[in-house]
C-alpha cells in the first residue's frame, strides 16, 4: 500500500505548483482549487498569505519519468 504524499508539482504550474499538487492529492480538477484560492484571496484576503505559506511548506516533487 502506497501512502499519499502532498507535493508541489512543477508541470502545469502557474506560480508555484501548489494548486496542481493539491488537485492531485485530493483527486479533483486543478481549476476548482485555483478558483477556491482566488475566492479566498478576494473575499477573505488571507488566500495570498495562505498560498505563500503553502508554497514554502509543501515540498517540490521532481519530475519523474515512468
């Protein structure tokens, strides 16, 4: 049994690969994650800070060719 790990994914990234990594981890479309970040940034104002913290905390996954 393999364990799920949360990584930032450099392929398909816009800024840091955080949304792409979260979408892979939760197995949902990355557009939904990006919209959630944008809405939290516009309405709550904490989305930007949370994104920066996630960018620092979540490790980067190196490209793997299978």
